C-alpha cells in the first residue's frame, strides 16, 4: 500500500518516467536553457606575424617622424598605402624598403608574407597596430 501511495504522489506533480525499479519519477517540465553564444569582438588590427615583421623592419621610420616619411602605424593607414608599400617591399616601384643602408633587411620569407597579406586585401588580425 505504501508503494502505491508513493507512485501516486510522485506522478501527481507532472509527467513521469519509469525507472528500472518500476518506480515513477517526475520528469523535468522544461529543458535546460543554454546561455546565448558570446560574440567575438571584430578584428581590426594587424595579423600578429605581419605586425611582428613590420614592427621590426618598418616602425622605426614609419611611425610619423621624421615628417617627410609616410606614416603607417595602423591597418587603415596601410590599406590607403597598400600599392605603394607592395611596390617598395617587392622592389618593383622606387627604392626597395627597407633601404639597403638599414641594418635590418627583410628576408625572402618576410617579403612573401607582407606581399601575400597585401594581395589578400590586408585582412585584419588580432594583434593591433604598430607601437
């Protein structure tokens, strides 16, 4: 008699599922809600590998001083000058950059990295601007 009363009390609370023991257990009325997915912030800076190369090879002269040298600290500034940068990095337009007098020259892999990045439309990355 006690067993029948227990089943009656449990099933009176809502829908029930039977366990292997034959006892009924109340099922949850609502599924658990998942938290909304977190939105990733939009990328606006430079890709890390591009920034590292440009920081080491270009930033010393192209951070805005001296005033007669074009500044490109941000990706936005680089987009505006992308054709000129590509021509100078490849050596097809004007003197190659960095100038041969500089002790820090771009390796073939670094030149390829920069030229490929420009050819792809200068996609944004997570590492920010030159500093």
